[in-house]
C-alpha cells in the first residue's frame, strides 16, 4: 500500500465510528471471526480499544491484521483502522494509484 493510498483510507476512516471494541478479554477467536466478516462486507473498519484492556493497541492491531489477513491503516491512541481489499467489484473502495 502506498502512502497516497494510506492517506486516502485515513480520510475515509475519519468519518467512521468504531464498530468493534476490544475489552478486558483482549483478542478472542470470536472477535477475530466477527472482524473478518465485517472486513469482507465493508473493506474498511475502525476498532476501539477500551480503557480496561491491558494490551498495547499497536500490538493488538498487528495481531488483528495478521489473523484477518488485512492491513493496518493507522493506530491513533486507542483507535485502530483496518483495511482488506474486497472481492466484489461493485462495493470495492477505489484507491488512488
């Protein structure tokens, strides 16, 4: 992913609300499968790490990206943005070259 594409995805993510929260139990298999399903449907999602989670958000983002086969767009504070290119051409986010 180029820096231009990453900047474009960051601009799209600014307007989004987090759809998942990582809490005290950190990353669970159920959370991984739910995030994978959401990435298939939306391509770009935002995840919030709650205050009661002891793990570092950067470590969580890398773990989520690895297990869902997605890419980390950004980690700001306790917010994580993930992107995975979709297979459906009609719903695909068109990234700049």
